[in-house]
C-alpha cells in the first residue's frame, strides 16, 4: 500500500540512498519500455549466437519482458556502479608472461558488492512508500542494458554493452522492481555515430554486424562460459587473456570521460593486476580456491581456469613455461591435459614434442586428449622436416 510520501520526495530518497550506497547513477523506467527487446533476443537465440548458454533459451520469455518475470511491477529503478580501471587493460598484451584478467574480475564479485546495497535501498523505499519490491543483479533473467538505455543511463553501443557519456563503458548494472508508480526518465540517444572502434578492436571478430555479437567467438564466452576445449582457431588470438576480455570496452572513445572506480571492493587487487603465468600454472584446487576467494574467477573452477592459463602460456613464446606445462600433462582433468598438449607444442622443439607424444599416447585413454596430441603432432611434423 502506498503511503503519503510525494513522488518528488520518493525520488529524492532513491537518489540520496543510491549515492550513499556507492552507485554512480540511478534512473527510472517502465516495464514496457523495451518493446523491441523480445524480438531481438529471440533472434539472437534462434541463430544460436548464445552458444552453450542454454539458460538464455530456457528463460527467454521472462528475460524479454519484465512484466512476465513479475506481473506486479509498475516501475523499474536502474542503478549503475562505476568500476573504471586506473590504467588501460590492453597494456597487458605487451606482457606475454603475465595474465590478463578482465577488469571487472580483479577484486570482489560485483554481485556480492551490489546486491546487499540494492536490498538496503529497496527496504527504505518500502518503509517510506509501501508496496513491494524485488532486487536483481544480472543473475536473474533481466535485460539490464536495454532497461538502462530506456532509463537514460546510457545507450547500448555497437559492442552491445552500455555506454555512458560520463562513465564510458565501465558500469555494473542492477535493478529494483517496484510496485510504486514512479515518473520515468527519458531514454538516452545513441551517440556511437560512424565510430566502429569497438568492432575493430575485437581479437576474434565476434561482431557479425554493429549491435550484434556472436558469443561463440567472444573471448569472454570462450574463457568463462565455454566448458570444453577452446577451439583451435581462437587460441592464438586469445593471447594472454585468461578470464574475459576488455578490448571492445577499452577501445570506446567515450572512455575519455571515464573515472576510475571509487569503491574499494571493485578496485583491482595488486596480485590480480598482472599475475605471472608461471605462478598460476602451479595452482592446485585448494590453492585456486584460496587465491580467488570472493572473486568471480572462482566460479569457473580450477580446470577451466588452468585451461585458460595454458593457452596463454602457449602464446607466450617463453620456453621457461615449458616445465610447468609439462607437469600438467599428468593432471587429473582431461581438459587440462589437452590444453597442456597444445601449450607444449608451441614451447618446445618439434623433436622434443614428438618424443613426448610417443610416450604419452601409450598411456592416454581420453579421446579428446588423444586428438589434441594428434593435431599438435601434425603441426609439429612439418616444422621438424623443415628443420
């Protein structure tokens, strides 16, 4: 039930509490403000551009329309938290012996940081205005980016991420669904113009057209969502990116107005700014869990993580990494063993690799790993012959 608080006073309360909680911006939209989103999302899924993310197809109807997710919603409050880096994350590409971890994952999991604060704000809204609320931080089927655009916080750029004239591409989004009738803000216009910096920056050509992404080619998908071996065609282009990729975000010219994150829990940990590949290759399960405690990196598990580090090691041209990679040939996880094969094929001589392969194939029983050895041998043989 709505109390007697005025719309102006309620809006002031929301803005004041959002600022107090560390949010950089807040705006309001209606649940019916994204009428084009359902068809676009359906096409994305129908074309298979979501890859193995089956949950997108399973939640399609609820994700496309907020009122399907919660029929009682009357207004949606969209809040943005700045996580801008203090240096260009692409600088790490010049340090092949180091690991590049996406800016958003260099400290605490933003879901944990934001959700509690959203709940506090939502609680104060109910206390002053009555009604009911629900809080979401991107793990629920909510299309935050179109809603943020409709609320005026920014626009979805050609890289499909939100762009803000004030914060560039570095914003986390959360929403508060409420039964309160709030005056909506005006939608933001698209300010990309003819620029295609984000599209041209993508190492794996993941954008078939402006405003469209093929997740199956995206390094963030390949290193995080993809549970199997990384397709050979993308391995070299991944470089030393072991968890996510920021290239399209960092390339956006609007970042010239961006600010570095003021929230301490989102500022990069010193040991995650440029960790050594050699150190990461030695993490067993317990050490992995300890090192990434509280980090979003932890959610992919040690096997996928070491797979990614091995790909980066194979791209490093650092022969000193051959020994830790060789040790992982006997790892319990086939996914890790297969990635170690590829890394070693690029770090040792063709003769040494051929000798390793002959010995390993006698004991290996996992077909995927055997296929990795055979594929790598095919590449090594011409080099050995030419030598």
